[in-house]
C-alpha cells in the first residue's frame, strides 16, 4: 500500500469522524422535532431529510457544486465566512457529507424517540424537569442503542461515499482524495492489486459495521420499544 493510499485512509477517517460528530449534535435535535410533531410541514422536512436515500449522489453533488461555486451568491457568502471557496476543499467535503449522511442519523433516532413511552414524556413535563435532566438523565440513557446505530451508520456511510465527494472535492491528494476516489484511481490505472487491498478493507469494514448494527445494537433498539 502506497503513501498516497495511507493519506487517503487518514483523510477518510478524518472526514467520517468530523461528519459523525456534527451529525450526533444536529441529527437528534431534528429527529426529536420530527418524532414529537406531526403535520404537513413535518412530513415535508422528513422527506427533505430522507432525500439522500433515494437521490443519486451525483445529483446532490451537482447542485451542491453550483451552490458552493464562488460565482453564486451563497458561494460568495460562504467564501467570506470560511476564507476560501468550498469547492474542491475539505470544508466543502465536510458540509456535503453532513447533508448526505443526515438521514442515517435522523431516522434511527426518530424511531427511538417515537418508541419512548408517552407517559414518560408527559411525566417529564408534569415534573418540570430541566432540559439538561430530560436529555442527559432520561432520554439519552434510554436511547443509547439507537445513538450507537446512528453513529455506526453515519461513519460507515461517510467512509463509502463516492459520487458526492467526487463532484464537490475532485481528486486532490491530502485534501479531497478519500478512499473511494483512491480505489477508483487504481481501477482506472488497472492496478488491480492495490484496488483489491482497498476494496477488501472497505468490504470487511462495512460487513463488521452492519453486523454490529443488526446483530447487537439492532437487538437493543428492538428491546427499547418495549420499555
């Protein structure tokens, strides 16, 4: 395995970690609102959040590319904030990854929040518990398995991204060249031995992740429904 491949692995882990941390802050807040409120607006937001599940990654990447372009109004505004164009940069990759992996955090958490005993939620209101006590002493302990599922799915999904990162980041070594792009490069250059090493590593990682999701934490989330 070459030094460039190790660099791609490090960058991929960095991107997946940063994406997951951000989503574990933002995702549960969105999931709670969607779980507790029903209505046309909630259905629209729910559909918007779930859009990356069915939308081709290249379509999402294309529109983000236009949005992040320094020639667009939003692109100029974001360039003023970040000090550099978001296109073909790690920051742009991070924002795109957060958007693309959002449903993998929101949906497990939304299901977990909906499965909570409604009497428990009502009792929290009647007891006038503070927000800190509600979140860290009751809600999070009861939904830890779903938090773990969301963490694993978000991390694994970000590691395997290709279409979005290619459209937004391109292929810049040490900046935007992640594992999926490195694998594509090896296949294009017919370096199948190197491609096999990366592909097998991704396959093994994905299999272990899904085994944990379905075999262990999935069982825990099923038990949560009967709390």
